[in-house]
């Protein structure tokens, strides 16, 4: 069962402009770098207690950051190669 906020979640299109403090050395990891930056920003604006680990937080089941970045898969789907 999904948390209430995920059922009410509305999708939108956004344009992001990224300004690096120094020249990035990405070497093929642009997607991971952007995901990490978005995760860091989301956690910064949604975290209710930065002194606590996400897994111990009482608000984790209502937290968008936890839902997107910290939950594990409950099951795995079959590989398309199987």
C-alpha cells in the first residue's frame, strides 16, 4: 500500500539548470551525478530531523526522500533476458 502523498502526487515537467562550482570530472556518470544532486537537494528541503538516520526516523513513511531514495525493493520482477 502506498502512502497517501504518492496517490495524490501530480507529475510536472521541469527544466533544471546546473551550475558547477568547479569543472566536473564525470567520465560517463552524468546520470548518477544528477540523481545524487537531486537526492541531496530533496533531502535538504524535506528532512524533519537531520541528526537521525533515515531508517530510524519516525516520519520516514511520509517522507518523499525516503520513498524515492531509501526504500528497498520488496520484490523483483523477472529479467527480460529470462
